[in-house]
């Protein structure tokens, strides 16, 4: 049992180390599972071909639809500029007539935009790309050092996607489907916890920004910023129009308890109907569809590899003795 526990620890360390080095999860997950099998005295062939692959397959059967439709929905908002339009609208509302922004207001705008888009069904991966231009522009105006941009984006995504009930993000959907509860289970304590996390994140980032700025650090432009900043674009869809598919997804999923996959399908259809002009051409639309499918396959297979690793761990003597 002790040797089995050592194998689990070695397998986890092996998995984390090589993933951080950029190795593909499908390869490293299988290798880590076989390390655990060897240390635990399991039949390596059976552990890999039966236990590990069953874990991978079960995960894909249950979860790949949400990865697929979530990626397509997010791609629709990315390529049409719908997400950018909403983010800019929120920025304008909170900015008002002020030409300059305080660090606190800039951080709050980033978090509110991220929460809205995340609750609307835009996947976290797409959200990272959408939020970068907005966050960069707000940091430029408020003077927040550019190296704080990743932390601000991660904070706003994690707050809504991982901490608050009712979100159609894969993290919430997987958890609710596994334990058999609704998306709004423990809504009151979940929302309270989410608000606490939100406030603490905002306060800490504001404290960190002021601390860095007191040292003389300021936002500095670098080559290539002109292409990535949050610039004015008259061709963006109306923010209220862009909001409608998100509202539909949220209402269907949380209000009418429609399966999240069908909620996202309905949102995709409405997004295409309302913002079809922003796809520019059928070829562009098909390319974005293909990109979304590829992204969904890569992400879901990587997550499935981790699930397969967990399946092997679950049949070890060390796990049984816990």
C-alpha cells in the first residue's frame, strides 16, 4: 500500500511537471497512469487498455458535447466582435464622461465584463483573447503596469467560471452532472462565496496596482500594441443585440432547466441569425466552425486524459485504503 501511494505521488508529479513543460496531456496522462500501475502492482496492459481508456471514453461521452457547443458559441462571439462589443459597452457605462480612470474602476470594469461574458456562455479560452484588448486599454488609461494584465484576466474568469452558481461554463456543468444537482444548487451560499471572492480579488489587485505604481511602475507600450489594443470599430454589432443570445442561453439553462448543450445550440442559432453580417462570408464562417471543433477536440481530449489517469488511481490499493 505504501509503494502504491508513492506511485500515485510520483505519477501526479510526473504529470504536472511534463504538462508544464509543454508535453501533450494525451501522452503524459497515459505514461503517468502506467507509472501508478507499476508501483501498485497492477497489470499494466489491463490498466492502460481497459481502466485508463475506459476513463477517457466515459469522460468524452459525457463531456465532449459541452466542449463542442461551448467552443462554437464562443467562436461566434469572437469572430463577429459580439464579445468585444459587450465589453466595450460596459467600459463606456462605467467610464462615463471621465477621460481618466482610477486603477480601482479599471479593475471593476474588467471583472464585470468577464463575469457577463462568462455567464453568457462564452468559453474561458475565448474569453482570454477577448479580454486582452479591453484590459490593455484600461490599464493604459489608468496607468496600471502591463504585467498585471494576466492576473486581472485570470481573476475575472475564475470568479464567474469557477466560483458562482448558474454559470454554463464547463467547470460548473461537469460538477453538477457528476453529483446530480441543478446548476443553481446552493445558489445563496454559492453567490455569497462568489461575491466574497470577487471583492477580495478586486481589492487585492487594486492594492497591488497602487503598490507597483507607487514604485514608479506604469503601463508601457511595446511594438505590436496597435494591433492588439481595444480600438474603436464601427462594424461591431450593437451590444444589446449581442447580449440576446447570452440571455437566451442563461434563461433556458437556469430558468427552464433545458440541457446546457441544447441551450448553447439555441444561443448559437440566435447569434448566427442576429450577427450573420459580421461573419463576412460563408468561408469565414466555416473556418471559424472548424477552428471551434478543433479547439474543442484538443481541450476535451486533454481533460479526458486526466480523467483516465484518475480512473487508474481509483483502482489502486492505496486509493482503496483511504
